[in-house]
C-alpha cells in the first residue's frame, strides 16, 4: 500500500485474499475435492493506519481476518447462498482489484508442477493475464520452498514498490 503513495490517510483500502475452505469446514472436505470452496477474506484498513502501525501489526490484522474464516463463518456464507437461491442476483465485485485495493492469491499449495499432459512437467507456471491490483505467489519450479511474486500495479506504483521491496 505504501507504494501507491496515497495522499489521503482516511482512504480505505481492502486486501482480498482467496481462502481454500476445504480444510476449514468441519468435517473437512478431501483435498482432492474439485468443487468451488474458495472464499474471500477481505481485511479493510485506513491508509493512515497502515502507515503508522508496525509491519507486525499489519500482518496480525491480515492473519485475524483469515483466521476468522472458520467452519461457522463459512457455513453461514453457504446458508446465505442457499437462502438467496439465484446467486447470479448477488452483486459481485469487479474482476480487477484496482487502486486503492489489492488482491493476493497464493498458488503455493497447488501442485502446478506435477501436471503432465504428455510432455513432462511444466517448466514454469504463471497466470495467463495480469490485472492491475492483482498479485500471485508462485512456488519455485525446483520445489525448494522458495517462491516468486507476480504483481500488476500502475507504472509509478510499481517503481515505488520496487524501491520499498529492496529497502526491506
């Protein structure tokens, strides 16, 4: 968020994080279940708060929101969807997550380098398209525990992000 250089400390910003609900439900669904069990954790903060609080506080803020995605919360969301019936009537957010918001998806647990369509394992796997405000955390193809971050930001924000990243 610092890289986006907001001038208004009262600007709200939202971080959207995809959460796999399979292991969070009780009883948990099998890891091989292929249905849609993806929920979104969305911590919201004021830009000024993020600037003034420690990195640890920001991480704890995000962790609390993800941890809140437990069996009770997810079942409540499922009950709501059943009550609505026609889910196409529910307003959805944009597929982009443009400034001042951000979306981060982790592909660390996806077995993307185990896919073999007859030519062997992929050498590299990345999203086909990148939209402003979206980021993806990818495992290294060597499967050594390291990762890459692919993120799409406005040009001036990307330059600020690069500087902040290397200062960290």
